[in-house]
């Protein structure tokens, strides 16, 4: 999958220009709804750095663990 931030398909309007045909990885991003979410912790940490939704989910998880 693309490794650039922001995505090369992100338009000036901040919308995906290939939304209807985007890759599976894009459809599932930030991958926080996986059944075995704990198995992708390294990916989640990377996503937290670039995705506000992933950041908020991880922060909420941290609060629940306190």
C-alpha cells in the first residue's frame, strides 16, 4: 500500500479521489476494528502518529485501563 503521507490520492478538498476503487487496506484503515486488534500493535502505533482517529481510540483504551 502507499507509503506517503498525505496520500497521493488525497485531493485538495481533503477527500479521496479514488474512493470507490480504493484498496482494501484503505477501506479498513486505521484497522482498529479487527477481531485480533492486539496482534497489529506495531501497525497501530504507526497509525497513531498519522491518524487522529487511531490516536483517539488508543487514548480511550488507555483511559479504560487506568
